[in-house]
């Protein structure tokens, strides 16, 4: 089944992803991630007809692209919140980056170990709430709520300094 699925849909899926990403490298990565998801859902795909398999692959690719775009927007928002306004930055970018990392590490050290690990997995490693739910066994909604509270705690700590 996998050879047929790959042979029938890989090229079309990459072209579809390329239209979304406007970058061939990112498109191939997105197509590969889609096929990895297909491997995880092989029983479902085996029960589907060829047109349904195609639909599943393209919908999954689209959802992965949208998830990545939302994640990038949230990360940018977080970075904008944690970055000082343009007039307040030190002249030396290297020193500013090092100080920012020290400040972030200091803020993260104030968090309980479980929260620090969750925050790091989400924002450094890039796991989604659904992936974290599979790892931790907690509901994705609970994890999103915890991550929201962690971000608020970090923001409050940052404002206090």
C-alpha cells in the first residue's frame, strides 16, 4: 500500500505544498511530515478508497501547514512581548542576545519543573498541544490552558523586573 500511495501522490502532494509555502524545500518537508502522519494512521488509510486516501493526504498537508503558520504567529507574538522596544536595545546585538537568553533562563528557572519542561517542549522543541497530549497523557485542552498560564506567569515576572 505504501509504495502505491507514495508513487501515486508524492509529486502531486509536493506541488500542492509548494503552492502553499512558496518554497520547494519547505514543501518537501511538509509532504514528508504528511506521509509520516499517514504511517501513524495506516489502519485508517488501508480502509479508505484511493480517492479518499488522496483527500486525507491533502487535507492533512493543509492542516499541517495551517498549524505551522499559527505556531509561527504565536511564537512571533511571544517574541514581540519579550523583546524590548527598539529604542531600549543595547548597541551590541550579541550582548543583547546573550542577556536576553540569561533573562529567559532566569525566568524559566522560577517555574516549577513540570511547567518549565512543558514550556520548553512547546516553544523550543516545537511540539504541538496534540503531540504533547500524546507524550504526557493529558488532554490537549488542559495543556493549552497550562501553557497559557505559564506564558502569563512569565509575562508577569518579566514586567516585575
